[in-house]
C-alpha cells in the first residue's frame, strides 16, 4: 500500500555540494567606482531606488546622473549652497537651523522619550561613480570650499536634482549598453 521509504535512495544520486568561496576579483578591480556616503536622507535614497527600478538601470547610475546634473547647475550659479555655522560641531552645515526649546534650554529630556537613530549611522553605497565625480564632491565639501560633511552636500545635491526631475528639467532615459557578441558557426544554435 505505502512504498517502503527506507528502500528509496535518499539523495537520488546527487551529492551534496561543498560551500563555494565567492571570487571578489571584480569588486577589487572596480573599487574606485564605488562610493559610500553616511547620513543620506532615506527619502532621497528611496526615490533614487524607485527611479532606477522604473528605468531598469543600476541605482548608482541614477544617483550619478542626478549628482552630476546638480553639480553642473551649482557651477553655473543656479544652485546656491550656503553653509551656516553649526553650534554642535566645528564644521559648517547646509541644513537650516533647528528650533530649540527657548523656554528652558537646560530642561532635562525625559528618559522614556524615544530616540531616533542618528542619520550619520545610515550608510548608502552606490557603484558606477567616476573617480573625478568622487573627487569633485569631496573637494566641494572640504574645508577649503564649503566645509560641510559630504553626506550633507550629497543630500543637498540629491534634493535639487530630484526636484528638477519631478519638474521635468532633468530627463533620465536609459541607454542600451553595447555587449559582446559572438558569431555562431554552422550547426551551433
């Protein structure tokens, strides 16, 4: 009535595979095309992800295009980045000043209040960035230029570029990549 399960082979002749070690050669060869930013606004990162999914292109390509557009507009004088002194740190900030409790600034905060995770702990990684673009962004954020954290600068550039995209000023269109093709001989197919 029921088949004898002990008589049936357990693995159907297939041997279990051993764990494979992944080759990281490609990552090492393309390390200079990768960027890692801290403190990016999650809304902007998600908008870049959605655009990339809609266009069927890598996220890094969308982010790179938006940042390059914003930098061109900054260099042309259409985007104004005005750093302000940040009383909490030694560097400047591009964010507007946060409202403080004017009634009693020394008032203790309740221990039960929920604390938000600091934004600098959020890490975003993108690929397909040219070394020149990375150097340009770093130089603009440096002490010699705006003297702001790189993440704040990238947030400001993303905000501007995403607004331009929504307004129709920045058009993002995917371009087909050339791929290697092979010629098949007779009888191969």
